[in-house]
């Protein structure tokens, strides 16, 4: 038994110190993750309203943790997951429009509609007409929204759709799988050239959570943008932040929103006032920034006569992310759902956002 155990350990020892370091790093990361999870649970319990029972806290935290684990930075959604999620797909489409590449996702959507038509028992002439519409808009040379396909795929589709059958011969049957190769090429293109930039540019975790809430409650949770625009939601969220002592986050974002529009003299005065209120150690509403962001702010504000217009950009990005985390926690209190289901919802909110 002893010899077999030693033999089993021998290969591990032979791989050298690098392997041991990897194992130690992994064990350390696991310990840090467990510690962080315990701290997060304790913090969550402390920050939850006294009117919520311990069981409700446990359920809400379990859901929040499951969501955060599923959508952590180590588990970014794949392009297929983005395309299958309504909220993320709509956000992705808006992003592609800004990048002048919206035709790729529009083409994907049209192919999905074509498949649905082909599987619905539609007449062959209707299926062919839809196929020709997609070809003329997205595939034909010099078409209005031509997508970037390989020559082989374009040639195969052109040959199949544009060939003229002999007299007294029915046209070739158009199947639902007609555009599969073209659609796969576009999906790969989106994955390689657009997905990563969209993930960095948007709050995709929020979008994922909103669809989760939709499936479980029948109502879509309001986005943070919608929460800020809607009077009642905004008031509830502000009360939640005040109860947690975090209203300073919204105050900071509001006070720095138009910093770049002021004159250099006004910017200097604003920066000093913001530094005294939010950044220095004795500040009344001090925000605990990461050390690198705080050091950059101190160096820029205290050491420069002329401030760049982007002085607070990194700080604003970080504060926005903190605000979004608290917004996710606020969503789990279900205060927004109580408002929707009570029938007291102000009609100034676009109701389609909660459909």
C-alpha cells in the first residue's frame, strides 16, 4: 500500500516546482473565493431591510450568488447565449448600429424568421419569396446590407436561388437549412469581431438578470437607466441607497456629470470641492476608491494647475459599477415588483419595458 501511494505521487513530483506553484495558487484562489463569499453573505444580511425575514434573505442571497457565479468574469456569455437572450440581443443590436455593423445581426434575425416560416408549413412559393428577399437584401453583390460571406457560400446560394429550371420542371425545393452555412459564418464573425467589445461596453450582467426576473415573476425588472428615469422607481432606489449609507455614489455621479463642459478655472474649483467631499481621508462623504484610482485623482487634482476634461472618467466608471451592484441587490428586494403588481404604477413608465 505504501509503495503504491508513493508511486502515485511520483509523477507529480517529477514535473518540477512550477506545477507545485500552480497548485498552490489554485488553492489560494479557492480560499480567497470562500472568504469573499462569506463576507458577501454577511454584508448582504446586514444591508437588507429589517422587514425582510431571514429565510427571504437566504433565498435572495442564494439567487444573487447563483447569478454572480454564472455571470462572473470567468464565464462571459457566448455569442449563442447572447443571441438567445432577448435583452442582451437587443442591446447587442444597438451596439452594432453604433459600429456600423448592424446588418450582421439583422441577417441572423431574418434567417431565424425564414426557418420559422419553413417549419410552419408555408407554401413553397412563400418560402422561396422569403429566401429571395434575404438574398437580395443581405447577400447579392452591392446589396444595401450586404454581409461579409465567403465566396463559396455566396456562390452556392446564388446558384441555387437564381438557376432557371427546365420547362415543365418544378423549381428546386427550398429547405429550412438553406442559410445555415451563411448564418454560421456571421455568428463566427460576431463572436470574433464584435462580442468582446460589446461585453466591455455594456452592463450585460444586468441584462441577464432582467430576463431571469422576467421568467420567474412574469415582469421584467427595470434597468438601472429606467429606474433613474422613472420617478417612483428612482425614489425607491434612492431610499434603498440612503438606508445603506451609499447615496454618495449617486451624488458623485451627478456632480461630475458635466465636469468637462466647464472652463479650466471652474474645473479646478469643482475638482477641489469634490476632492474635499469625496476623496480625502477626512471627507464627510468619502468614497473608498481603489488605490490606483485614488492615487491618480490625488496626483491630478493636487499636482496640476490645469485639469484634463477626463479627470474623473475612471472614478465615474468605478462608481457606476458600484451603483449597478447595489441596483441588483435592490431588484432582489422585489420593491419594484410590489409596485408593479399593486396596480399603483405610474403610467409615465413605458409599460413594454415590464412586459
